[in-house]
C-alpha cells in the first residue's frame, strides 16, 4: 500500500519528525516501524506592488496675447512652378460670412505657376473642390482675376461627398511677379451661400513686345548703294 506524507512547517529552519507504523510483522502484534522525516521551513516572501505614480496636476491656461502689428511670423514663399498644398488636403481657408459654415474643401489653398513668357499661355494647374456638407450645392459662381483664367466642371448640382474640378491657366501681360485670386461662391440648396478664395501667383518673362529683356536687336539690312 502507499502512504502520502505532506509537510506544513510552522516555523522557519530545519524541522524533523517521524512516521510511525504499528503492524503485526512476523505474526507479532504491536510491532512498530519508524521512518524519520525532515524538511526546511522558509518565511513566505510577500512582494509589494510597484508604487502608483500619478501625473502632475494640469496647469492653469495662460492668457493669450496676440502679437503686435508687424510681429507676426513671416510666411515662407512657395517654390515657383509647383502648386502649394496645405498641411492637410481639402483645407483651403474660406472667406465666409459670420453666420455661414464651410461646406467646401479644396485640394490646394494656392497655385504657383512657373516662369512664363509674356503673352504666352501656360499649361493648366487643377484644384479639386469637394462638397463636405450635408446638403447639395445647387450652383457655383467661379472667377479668376489678374492674368489668370479658369474653366471648371462645377456646372450642375454637387451632391454631398461629390466633387468637381477647376483648371487655371496663366498668361502674363507684363514681366515680373503676377498675382490674382480664384474666387468660388457656392450657393447651397438651403439658400445660404459662402465665398472661398484661392491665391494665384506666377512670373512673367520677357517684355510686352515679345522680345526678351536684355536681348540685342539684330542689325537692319541696308540696300546696296
């Protein structure tokens, strides 16, 4: 048969005991068998949980003092020849009445054209206009000023989530830096309207006569004497 022995120390250190078995070995009743037992007791180790570090209390908001006139940071000039995209697409800054909410988002807040010969037309740069509002836009009034012209696909009603495209072209009338504005007025189906503006810039090269500035004119032919 099998005898299972368990050890439950009541104190730490080396502990001993006996397992005594009384039987009738060799036909003699009351015979005793003794088996020595030993073990070592240890104090239980209780681990403490790590301390809880609370974040510092929030500081009181500091009053905002707007910069004085002339102290505003300079806006970096865009690289010529490439459209200037905002930090997040479809986030052109609108010019809005105080009671209107913007329902349009633009793929760019400005367009910058490469250097273009005076009197010649550039290729087109495009802006995607997205209706992010809950209502359809019934119509648009779109115009470009300065040396810029536009064509667009925003002819019909634009449903929520739908988009249309405005293509802008640059034809400088004189040399130097040229600027204009693409103005987009959206007329909502709810009867409200809002105006948005996109900045247009470019550089004209040459002169209005078609001759590049600084070019030496060719000598005129003389009739033989």
